[in-house]
């Protein structure tokens, strides 16, 4: 059985935390597949750093404009289904030790996908599945082994500082 880790909460740094863990595993020779829901990979500092690493691959399932709940929902559902089809083929043909499902919680909370549609992929992963995002559904907590909550106590965004390239993205 795989270990399933959920990194959720309202604080900043969920994706960065997951990528930090992936770095240690890639350094140990593990193969990693990173799926980013509702993201294109543009402006992703971690992605740029990892894109040329051996045994590391990405699937981006998003558009340049962020999903607004209930607007163009059908379009996003189709986009996600296409991305999941790509993921299915990749996992069937390539050894994968760790699967990161970045922003899956948000995708689930907007009802763009159902948990049952994701579970099938877990059988293809050798070691670990990492799930990130805000708004984690309580039903997911029953299915995971590790829960990490990221809480925001104080952040420059609260004082109007904009996201900085190389720091927040």
C-alpha cells in the first residue's frame, strides 16, 4: 500500500513544501510524476528547476487564466479528463515511485473531478502519492496516511506586497 500525504490549509507554501520533499527523493534516484491541476507551469520556479532532472516529468492541466468557480466549468472538466488520460498512459508505461497531485484539493472542491476518478492512478505508483491544495474535503482525510496543515500566521501579502519572482513563484 502506498503512503498518501495531504498538504493542505490556508497558508502559503503547500506546493513548495511538496517540491522540497520531491527534491530529496529525486536525489535518491526516485522517479517522479508531477501533475499540476489548474496550472500551466508558467511562472513556476520549482518546475523550471526540475524540468531537466532525470526521472522527473510534468503534466500541466490548466489554462493561463485561473478557474473561476462555475464559469466555463464544462470546458475545465474536459481539460482535466484529457490530462488524466495523458497521466494514465504515462503511469502505465513508465515506472513511477512518487506522484504529486498539485492543487487536487481545489479541483475536487470545485467539483471538476471526483475522488473515485483519481484513485485508479494510485495502483501504478510504487511508493508515495502527495496531494496539495486548499479546501481539502473531509472525506479525503479518511483515505490518507499523513496530513500536513499549512497555516498562515503572518505573510507580506497581508500588507500589500505582491508576489515576487524567485520567492513566491
